[in-house]
C-alpha cells in the first residue's frame, strides 16, 4: 500500500501532457495544477482555426505551443496561456494568417520566447515578478503589441524581419532594470 501511494505522488508532481492535433479546426484545453508540470500543444489546421488554451499553476512549469495554419482566413491561430508560480517558461510559435495570443504570467523567473510569422498579428503579454523577460521574433504585417511588465529586472526584446510592416507597439514597464530593445533584421538563434 505504501509503494502505491508514493507512485501516485510521483505521478502528480511530475505530470507531463502533450496534445497533437491535425485537422480543419483544432481546439485544445490543458489545465495543470502542481509542481514540475510540462504542457505541450501542437496544432496544424488546413483551413479553419487552431485554438490552444493552457493553464498552469505551480513551480517549474513549462509550456510549448506550436500552431501552423496552412489555409486562408484571418483568425487562424489563437493561444491563451496563464501561468502562476516560479520558474515558468513559454515557447510559442505561430505560422499563418491571423495570429492572436494572450499571455499572463505571475512569479519570479518567468520568460516568454516566441516566433510569429504571418499577417494580422495581435500580441498581449502581461508579466508580474522580478526577472521576467520577453524575446520575440516577428515576420509579417499588421502587428499590434501590448506588453505590460511589472518588476525589477524585466526586459522586452523584439526582432522584426520586415521593415514594411505596419505596427503598433505599446510597452509599459515598472522597475529599476526594465529595458526595451527593438531590432530590425534577422538574427540567427
């Protein structure tokens, strides 16, 4: 009986979930509560939309979302991510027309790293903590960005690969070490 209880605790603490979808319309909802969780969603849509919603609460959580839209339309990829805890990270890649994402993080060492390629892009990121960072690489047109960071060491780095893109960027930072870096051109990473 004692061995069974230890196994259950281990499974609850080190839970990993992966969702892979390839269809005309994809929807994924993933909620993880606990310490050491890992969530991954990969979606490929041929005509309609990809929608991914991921909620994580705990320490050492990690999120990877890849969304690819191969058809036409302006509402192709949507990602919503909420993380609460310490040491969280997000890797997000969206390819296609109509890339929308809303990211909210709470904690100490959170980070967002994403690449978006396509048209009609909307990005909203809110972070609260001491060492949060955003690193994004954008290629496409019609980019609307709203970045809110609260904390001491926050940073926002944006790499744009298209100088002809129309864009609106709003960055709000509070803290002693906050910084904004905008680069126009391709960087290998």
